[in-house]
């Protein structure tokens, strides 16, 4: 009994994944509440890892289908910023390696800021290549937001250092391109490539809006990212528009 591991030692073994199956079975029989809590936490961690692995595999469906068709370089494209009253629309294009594993990746809007930024760094580190397209508010006003979104996407994909064989796009179509494309409704929830592009685009745009907040602090762009929140509308009424507001968008649009 004197050689029995301490609760702290058992927790460390479980956290490090160093315990054997036999040792884990023994821990489950240990009457100490601290050990039972550690085992429960370990089981929950494994269950979460299994859940994320299954989700990731599901989100690889479109990529695996195209790999089987002989496509080698599959790009995902997504945009952020179609709806705000201020700032640019930002698109990202990314080609991930076939053996990539990014558990927890999902639609950028469904993730915490910390998780987005963690995955943003991992995507940039492991991607075969990635690029960003940015269309400012003046161009949005000139050609409309739909055309500006297409232009941002085309800009992003054209800047990739490797030309894609196939492109997965979130609910959009790209005209006159030299590669095959696939438009997927809610693609940022169904494809890891599109989800990765979504994360790159959102983190990039959020950083741009933070810079703009420093220039125009009255509008709280650091919190609303240019969307028409109550505080943003109030600031517009009090201070008027800035050079980065979209004048073709209601309620800014002159009637």
C-alpha cells in the first residue's frame, strides 16, 4: 500500500496519456474520490477527442471525394463582411495538405475568439498555401456587395502560390475560371477547406477593424466589426459617417 501512487501522480499520468490500459482499469477501482474524479475527467477528454475526430472526418467528405477523383490541390474559399455598414469585405483562399488534422475546426462564427486565433496560426503554419483578397468600402459602393464579394474571392484565389485543381466555395459561384468549382451551402460547416478559409478571413478582417477602431474609436469597431449594432447606429446619429462607411447601405444610404 505504501507504493500506491498519489492522486497528483495519477492525474499527471492521465493528462500525459502515459497510463496503460491495465493502469487505467486499476484507477477505476481506486476508492479515492480524487482518483475517480481524475478518471472521469480523462474519460470525458477521450469522448471529446472522439467527437472532434468524427466531426473532422465528416467535414473531410468533399475533400476526400475530390482526392479520389484525382484532384491534388483543393482550395477552400470563403468571405467575411458582406453585412457590415463599414469596412471591407475580406475573402480567403487556402489549400491544405491531404493529411492535415485540425480537430475543432468549424464555421468561424461558431468558434470562440481564442479557438479561431489558435487555428488561424495552425492553418497558416501547415497550409500548402493561402492568400487574402480585400475589397474596400468605396469599391463596394461602386460595384455592389455581391460583385465585391466575387472580386475579393477572385483576388484571393488568383494570389495562391499554387494553382488549385478544384475549388470549394461557400454558397457562391466564380465566373470564367480555369479550375473546377463546387458551391456548397453552409460550406463552412461542411468542408474543412472552406472552414479554414472562413477562419483566415474572419481573423484578418477582425484585425483590420481593430486598426480602424483606433482611428475611429467612437464607433466601437473593435466590438461590432462594423455591423449595425445599436451602439453603432447611435454613433452614426451622433457623429455621422466616416470615410470607411458604406454609403450604399441602409440606413446610411441617402434617400
